[in-house]
């Protein structure tokens, strides 16, 4: 069969799968606009006092936060197609509570947040932004989650655990071309080949539906994507499971952070707010609500080491 014919057939099958067997939403996640189970936090006088006196919020008394509704469970549009919900919005609201501020969530395209933040359209970005040394030249960071990729397999797969390169030797792994996951897996492959182990077989597909079909049909053993995305897919489809996680900064840890303008002075107050939420237990409740407990940090830090410049 010619390659283009196979791709057409694959796309058709994927469309059928998405329209039929796969529900649009997972029953395990509340994507209603009401968000009755949202965690709310108490005001912290210490965190509030850490806000610089000369810091000017976009709207006085309000924490204006940009968030990109790229998909659940991190951030997406609710069932009303206009309210932004998810782990990042919940976290932004809890931080605002801790600082004694109202909240305004501003939906933005992810690619647009740097310019919008630099130009003062919002006070901060809470949208799965990883700390990098290059970004630290223009922005300040207050960490609030680990950046993790997930290894997921079919629910009945014999693969039980992937923690290090040798665990993946010889496996057929779906990964996005040009992604950080691919960069890391290529390094894993080099280590395995040098050690005399079987190489990884990396597979590339045009979209998520095609990738999931390849996994479910047995043409691939593992899929690697950002952990949060795959957590939601596993909950929705009920046919995959996680067998490991991979730091986005492998072999070092890579953290996700609240992002603010460089030198604005707000970062330390936000770090204190996060650590207040960690101490109160509200932080853990927010992550558990969106099944992201594995991404918890023991403490928040201001401008920690980030991924090095490439």
C-alpha cells in the first residue's frame, strides 16, 4: 500500500474512533463552568505584605493572569465554550486568594504570552511555562510544578515500568518530531546502543488520533507526551496506563513556573504564596483534583536554574 493511501485510511479510522468510541470529555474531570469543587484558599498576610509597594497591577486589587486553554487537565474551555477551567486556572485563583486579590483570567494563545506580559497586558502568566536560562533573561519565575513527560502504554501491555534508558531498549515509541521528548529519547538511544542494548524505534504520526490508534492497534509499544495530556487521555479512553515519567530537563529536573516581568518585584510574593499553599495543603488538593499529584514540588523557588540554552 502506498504511504499516502495508508495515511488517508489511517485518518479516516481515527475520525471514526474519535466520533464514536472516544467520548469528548472524561467523567473523572469537572469541566463545567460552575466548578463547584474548586479549591479556594485563605488570605495570607505574609504573602500580601511581600507585594512591593510600588508594583502596579493591571487592575488595582485584581491579579490579572494570562492562561492558554490548550487542553485539559491544565487549561481548557468549559462545556459552555467560554469559561477557562483546569489546573492552571485553579492554581491562579488560589494564588490570588492567598494574596487577597480578585482574579481575572485572560485566555491567550500560548505563543502570544511573552509579548503580552512584556507590554503589561497582564500581571503574570500561569500556563505551563517551563523555566529556561534564555527566558530568565527577560522574565522572573516562581516555580509551582514539575515539568514531566509521561510514558503510557496499552492497559494490557506487558511493559510495566520505564524509569531509565535500559527500560526502553527495543521498544517502539511514539514521540513528536522536534519535541523535547524526542531530544531526550535520542540521548537515551545513544546510551543504549553504546551499552550494547537494542535501539529504540521512534515512530512519528501527524496527529494525536493517529498516534493513539497506532498504540491501541499494537503497532507501537509506548507513547511519550507531556504527562498531563496523557493523564487526561487515559482517564477519557480507559485503555492506557502510565508506566513512568520523564523530567523535561532530563537528567536534571525541569520546573514549571508563574512567569512575571523581569525585575517587577512580584516573583518573591508569588513564591511565598505558593509555599503558603503547599503548607496549608491546598496546593496538594488542587493537583489531586486534576490528577497531577505526581507533578508536585516540595517547595517553590524564585528563579532556580533552568534548562540551558541550546
